[in-house]
C-alpha cells in the first residue's frame, strides 16, 4: 500500500473511531480510560496523528462493541510480510518522526545498512529461506532508509557501540563499504553518529538496543528489541527514563569528530584486509 493510500486509510480509521465513539455517547477521556490510554491519545487516533497499536485497537472494539472492526483495520494497515508483526508499527512511526535517536550495540541500524550488509545479516538469521525472501527483506530496509533522503527528513542521531565497527559482517570488503557509507552520511550531515568505545566500559544500555522517536504533534515513544520480539513504549514516565538512558550514552561516547575518525580508520583497516586476501 502506497504511503498516501495508507495515510488515507488511517484517516478513515480515525473518522470511523470518532463516529462510533460519539454514537456510543462516550467522550475521548472516557474511552481512553477504558482502553488504558489518555483521552488525548484517542483524539490523536481520531485525527490520524498517531496510530494505535494492535492491542489498543482490540480494546477499543471491546469498549465500543464494534465486532472487531478496528482490530481488522489495524491488522490490514500494519500488515507487511517483510516486517515482523512487532516492528511494522515502528516503520509507520519512522515516517512521521521529526527526530530519531538510536543506540545500536552489535548491528548497524537498518536505516544505515547497505544492501550487502542487510543481505548478510538477513541470511545469517534465516539460513533456510529462499533468495526471494531475502530480497524482500533487503528491499524493505532500503525503502525505509529513503526517509533520510527526503527534504523533510527527521533529525537522525545514532550511537554505535564499537562492536558494530569491528564485527566483519559480510567480510572485510563489505564492512569497508558499510563503514564508508556511514562516514558519507556523517560528512553530508544527514546523520549525527557517535561511537561508544570499548574503553567506556559499562554503560547505561547494557540491556540492548534503544530507539527514541519524537513527533511534531504527538508525544515521543521509545522502542526496544530482543532477538524475537520488540516493545513499543508510549508511557510518558518510561519514555522519559529511556531518554535519560540515551543522554547517558551520548555523554559517554566519543565526539562526532573523533567518532568519524574511528569509523574511517576501521573502514581503512577492513580495506587493507580485503586487499591482502
């Protein structure tokens, strides 16, 4: 579904939600209380500013006795076989964000991945899948990264653990190209990338990756992920804690200038390794 058509469908979701809520004689605040979100969130759903997660859509159906219509709409709008169910909603939010901040402890974030890097990590996680499946995943990641080429692209802040620079995903040549790609984005001022070096030791996000997203007309969200699941967080107190965690990572990381030098040095090491084999 094209982005314009998808947005129109979310607007229909919001219009239908407002109509069903008003027909039931329930205020936004009352409905929010029944489905465990704020009344302001209900208003944002109705204006298609923010998209509800599937479990919220299910609770709306239960509260309004709408026979599953909002669950079915939500499933249709977030359904993309190229993404895990828990990640599809994050992709939608990336397109709306005004700022994205990420911490990556072991793998280059999807928005920064080259096609060869994306292909290698996809095959590593799916060794029995056919090439057609791998191609779909790689294409999806490439499409996601197009938001960085847009004139209205979000501010993109990334903190990479030094692990990301040292793990030779796809071999030396592929890693040299991947790190060179990141360096170009930094030099073009498309992204601000810093590196958390090994000698920083223990850090605030030892539990794993973290993504924060800010929006023009909606509260911020946080996203965390493990190997087989992801959690989108919009509880203000928890998001604030996640933002503090990211702040601690940034102050522990190298400066952008020193990070760029380290990334380019690692890329050169991989190039030398590739030329010697």
